[in-house]
C-alpha cells in the first residue's frame, strides 16, 4: 500500500481534506528516544514539554526534550503502522534515521519510504 499523502489540513479546509499525520522522534535528557505521531508536531512537542495531562507519561520529568526527527506520513492508519514499526527498531537505528535527515536534508526519508511501501 502506498502512503496517502493527501494535502495537510488548514482550518478553512477541515471539511475538504482528512488530517495530515506526522511521525516524530524526541530525544530525552538521558539520551533515550521517544517515537510518536500527531497532526501538529509543534503543538505536540509543547504538550510534552509542559508535562501535563496532554503530554506522554513516558516523557514527564525527562526534559529537556529535543525534537530530532519529523516526517509527514499522511493517513492516520499509515502513521500508526509506521510508529509501531519504528518503535521496534533499536536506538542505534533510530539515531541513524535522525542523523540521515540532518545530513541528507529534510526531504530524504529513503528508509521510511521503503518501509511504507510495504503497507
């Protein structure tokens, strides 16, 4: 299955397009990595950093939190599958993904694209 990269929703288009889902990886102060999905990476990172009810319990008290990777995925179902797959990766493999995005640029996601092509 090819990922559905529908246009991202803006407030005025909410009835026209489905929400656009993103995968993100956050690094905690102790060096551990957290992988999640959201429709708004900036808002979600703010929620995690605030440490309240809306942030992930796994990240509370683990700051500072640094966004290391984000990638537009498309449909919620694709984002869920990709998140589940990446959560099974080793920390070294996740770090390599984050590093490749820094070196190759934000448009380079060959490993993710290959993984999503299997859906």
